[in-house]
């Protein structure tokens, strides 16, 4: 990490090789479009290369990179007008009726984007509510609400 932060392109290429799978996986869960997720992952690594000198603790690279990926996705979602104002009630977007058992990814796809982001970061990536609030810039209460409502919807949709 330190060599990459000093501008060593080969060292950064190794970081990309090691982390690209997890970043692409995270973005695929958020995007519902593998091609778009791959484009956003590439944008994440370009942005990370530009900002790497700002990272002060080498051990924080993984979490920092996830934050960069989340910010890239949020920028895309705002441009594509996928997000409600995070302070508005997320119930404004409702999922269509679901009958029978569906798989988790399809259920995640049915959540509105703010809920999907918070649920994926919480349950899928293991981030705390505080870490999600830091990554998204949303108030802690909003993040907790999105995780709770999204989790409840998933539980309802996935019950036998």
C-alpha cells in the first residue's frame, strides 16, 4: 500500500488485483447491472489512484476503498435520479407484490436504492451503522431506518 501511495503503478496494480473482486461484487449488488457495476468499479479504482496519497493508515485501505465505491455509486444514482432524498420517507417507493419464494438477489433488487445500499453494506459487507453513515453522508437515524425497513421487507418477501 505504501509503495502505491508513493506513485508505484505496479504496487497499485497489485492492490487492484487483490480488491477488484470484492469491489465489483459490492457494486453488482447495488447496481443490478453487471456491466454498469464493472464500469463503476473501474471508476472507483481510478478515483482511488488519484486520492491514495490522502490515505494516512495503510491498514484502513479496504474500508476506505469501499467508501470510495459507495460514493461513486451514490454519484451515479443521483445522476440517474435513482435516489430519494435520504431524509424523505423511503416508503414512497414500494416493491411490487411478490408471490412465492424468490432468491435474495431478486429481493434486494426490489428494495428502493437507499434501502438496498444500507442493507448491502450492513449485512453483506459487515459495516456498522456508523460506518455506513460515514460512507454515505446520511444521518445515523436515516441509515438505521433504511437497514431496519429494508431488512423487514426482505424477511417478509423471503418467508416461505
